[in-house]
C-alpha cells in the first residue's frame, strides 16, 4: 500500500472513531438544548457518573464490561430524571446566566463528590480480551476497541434515526424543537417530552463515560475538562438536531485527528480553527436554524 | 550549698531553655496540585511528606513542623505565583517545598529570590530551573538524569539506529526530548521525528500522534508525558495500535511507569525499557521498609512511586536542615548552604545535593517491565548508572549554561 493511502486510511479511521465518541457524548446535550433551550453544563458530570459506575461495576461487582455499559446507560438515565424533575425544571424560563450558574455548579459539586468517594487518582478498567489488541482487515490492522466504538456509534445512529424519524414520540420531539408554542397549543406535553429526551440524552452521556475510560482515562475532573469538546460539537452542528450533531462530530473528529497527525506542532489548535471557520460561515451551525 | 544552688540554677536554666525550644514550630509551605486533572501527581508527594513526618517526628526533638498546604493548580503554573506569594507574606513560611510542574516552579523562582526563602523542589524536572534562583535546591531529578543515559543506552544496548521522540509540549517535555536526542545522536543514532503531543492538562487521545510515528517506523519511540493518567493513556495507545507488533520499541523516562499506574497497566507494558531513579521493586532494606510503611499507612492498593521517593528525600532534607541549624531558619542563604553537599540514603539509594548546582546527584537505572511470579507487573534492573549528575549543566546546553 502506498504511504499516502496508508496515511489517509489512518486519519479517516481514527477520526471516525473519535467522531463516534464525540457524537455519543454530545447528542443528548444537543437535543435538550434545542428542545428547551437549557444549556446543561453538567452534561459531562452525567458522563463521568456513568464512567465511575462502569468502574465500580466491573471492578467491585464483577459485572462484564458490556453489561456494565448498559447498566450505566439505564441507571444514569433514570437518576437524571430526578435532577430534571427537581432542579432543571426550575430553569425552563430562567435566563441563560441562571442556567449556566446552576449547571456549572452541579458539575463542580459532582467533581467534589466523586473526589471524596473515589479520590483524585485516575481510574482504569480492563476491557475484555475480545476488545483489546488489533483486528486484521485485509492489508491493514485496526485497534479493536476503536472498531467497537464505531460499531456502537453506528448502532446508536440507526436507533436514534428510527426513534426520531419513524415513531410518534420522535415526531412530537421534532415538532417541539421546531416550534415549542405551536406544539404545546396542539396538545403536546412538552414538559414530559423534555423529561424523556433528558433521560435518554443523559443515559447516552453515561454510556459514553463508560466508553471513554479506555480512551481518555477517568478522573473526577472529567466532568469539566472535556466539556469544551461537547459544546464545540453542538455549536458547530447546530443544536436540536441529530444530523447536525453527527455532522459536527464528524467534521471536528476527523479534522482534529488530521491536524494532530499531520501538523503535530499546532495540532491541538486545529480543531478550534475549524470550529471558528465554520461558525463564521454558518453562525447557527451546520444544521442550525436562524 | 553552693554546689546545690549551682546545680539548681543550671537545672532551672535547662528547663527554661527547654521551654523556649518547645515553642519552635517550623512552618513549611507546601505547593502541590490538589485539584484538577493532575491532582494524582500532588497526591503521591503529599502522602510522602505526611508519611515521613509521621515516621520521623521524634527526630526533631521538641520542635515541630507544620505544613501549610496550598494548591499548585493547573500544569500551566497559573496558580503557583499567587499561592507562593500568600505563603510568604501571609503565612510567613520559612521554607517552600513541593512543585510538581516546571511552569509552576519557574513562575515561583523569582519570589524565592526576592523573599530569600529556600525553595525545595520535590518533582519539577526541567534542567535549567535550578539556575533561576540561588535559593532553589532540587531533590527530585533533572529531566536529563534519566533521558540522557536513555539516549546512550538505546543506541548502544537496545540496538536502535533510528528513533522518534514524542513529548508533551511544555518545558520538561522539550527538555526531556532534547536530552534524549543529544545523547542518542552522540552515540550514533538518528532522531527522525519529534512530535509535540498536546498539553499537560487533560489526557489527550494519543492515537493520531502514535499512528504518525507507527507509519514512520523508527526502531525506538522515546516518549515523555507528565506521568499519572497520561502514562496510562500512552500504554493503552501503544498496545491498541500494535506498535510492538510493528517492531517499534517504546522507551522513556520513569514517568511512563509510575508504580501506582503500573499496577493497572495491561500486558502491553511488558518489555518496555525506561531509565529511572526509583521503583517499588528496588531490593534495598530502606526501600523495602518504605514500601511496607506506605502500605501500612495508605492501604494495599496505594503504591509509592518515583515522586513519592523524591518527596521522602525532600522531607528528610528539611528535617536535616532544621536539626543542623537548631530550628533557626530565618537566613535562607544559610539553609541552602547547609544543604549543599548533603548526602542521604533514601528509598532511591544514595543521593547527594551537588554543592555547585544545588541539584540532586543520584543513581539512575535502566529497567525493563516484567511480569513477576505473582502475576503483577514489576521491573527488573538491567544496568545501573552510578551517581548521575545533570548532564545539561555539565555540557552547558542552552539555559543550563548560565
């Protein structure tokens, strides 16, 4: 294989895996933002909660890794409803400053709580043997865990597409995102829709937290340090749209990887340059509506 | 009668002196990251300071040591100047100790000079830090201490003709890569690529950087990251993208295998060669005792690492200087003078503070990660480089020459 082709395959594959991870972690944030206009800066805290749940489940309870991912998805989703019912619902009509203050406060409280119980040390897990090492596909081999990430991402996209485009509840969510007042006046219970999407979005964050341990490691500051990535994806993609989030994740994931691979010296800056460029041309994001 | 009253007087004087001495409490300002993504690094030294004081409190007699702990904050050093100013002006500390990150130490150095307060470094390893203030004494290491012998060892013993260097893009990373490159090329090797791998804060996804190096196919891949969770990320990526199978050998300083991370690493780490000043597995009575006391104090799942060993030696130096100067630490220059040429046998083995450079002299060891009989990962020492001095200052390279 010529080196140039090899390089392009490397970048596309790693970029795709990174993009899938960004998609899974950001999609919930994007939908809840589009639906209710709530800027949930504690989204990373739900992801972190999922990560620590996976650590405890695999290390202390002996649950297999894949099962513990599903536990993280469900438990974080359910627990997030409690927060939504008690705290977030106060925010629907509040100013953006109030939203940001409360949710960033929650994120800091989560950091302190998890530091208290788990300590500041990074946590690691042992992924099962069938997810570690490399997968040989033709002339190339690929890291198995990243192939798995792409698979999970693809499955989620299919599930979300079906749920969003083909079910009644999906149609209602789309209607409410398009025009909340109109949706309410035709009898759609937007509050309840929001609870459901919030739970699904937070659950997916929990799942992605579990997936992230092998990728990025897990410390209590997880809640805040990767927040800028999710916000970038939502901003570039345009809030309230699955396809926007997917497009944003793909553009940023691949360009971030390409930047680091090709121009390592300026690599960490590349993703921001791309984001700024896109937002200059389309201020509402790729799929955003003015 | 005369004798009795003389005895009584001297006894009274003695008690009076005791009472005065009793009041001595030495305040030491401790600057370590207690929050954020690198809090684990601070934690390793913080535990060592506390453990040393717990084990050796009686060595100070009636004097006491009080640690005033402040958060060094992020790796950028943005917080260090503020907390050091507070420690000097508000808390009136006599000594400053800690400093995990080079940027923090670099930012604080002018304050140590201004206030004439000794600054005792327990980690920050950028070689030229010690030249920034005559009040700096370093107990940990210079980046050159492990990186320079690693360069020679890779070229001569590991048979690497070409190498790539990947490093976290901040002063110690640049320093470590430069040291490796200098020695490796002096020994006949060729560094074909130098890859800056992001910032020292949150752990980046190393895959694009490693993939680039994999496609370039050097014999050896020298990596520096700021230890802790970054080290875990390096090992995972190295294993996941199959660099070993591609025939690329991972090498580096001890930051790649801090003992508390090694316990969690996968078998991908086996065969990794580092040059290091410390490992839990070092078979000396002092180290065996240290590891035992550590587990007794912090539980079986907490492991000391090279930072902790340097932390123990830093606190040993503080105890030495308190006793030597009879608790009178008001003159910072005298404290630094007393530490020059200080020799100590600690967990790392014999160390000395170089009277010329105020930097530590210690043994470095090339060691390989192995699977021990009990199934855990550990290290086997391949070669010892006795009493290594900071080669950057010996060769007077760049800012080390000033």
